[in-house]
């Protein structure tokens, strides 16, 4: 079970903003990469391949940090720390499709 996010953070996640996911490399150094992010209740969803550097890093060490900045107002931001608690195989790319379609739909609404 995740923690509840504030209304402001939920809005940041629901709009077409990119987040940056920080993970740990095997030598302990940080690795940060832009990702799409979504919510499922109190859980944050991030799509990445298990074979990606992010996937490998979180398999070895589930601790992560996420930062997200509002595309429209870069002074609105949020930072969160937590752990990967679940992995879901997605061979049909269902989650990727949902995130990309929602991001595209919202981005078009902004233009």
C-alpha cells in the first residue's frame, strides 16, 4: 500500500509532465532518467523494461526518488522517495499505451 499524495502532487502527476526517476547503480552512484508517470490509487506507475538500466537498478536495489516539474509552471514541483513494491510484466504494452495516449491527449489540450 502506498501513501496518499496531496491534491497538488496528484495534479502534477495527472497532467502531461515528465518525471525523473533516480535509482542506484551497482557502485552506489545515482542514475536519473526521464519517465512517464501515472497514478493507480495511491501507487505511482512507471513504465520501463526489466532489461533497462532503471529496471536492473531497481531489481538490485528498490529504493528510488522521483522528481516532477510542472511543464506550464516550472516553479511547481514535487519530490518523492520510496521503493519499488511491484513489477508487472506488460508484453502487450497496455500501460505504455495508456500513458502515451493520456500524455498526448493532455498535451493537445494545452496547445
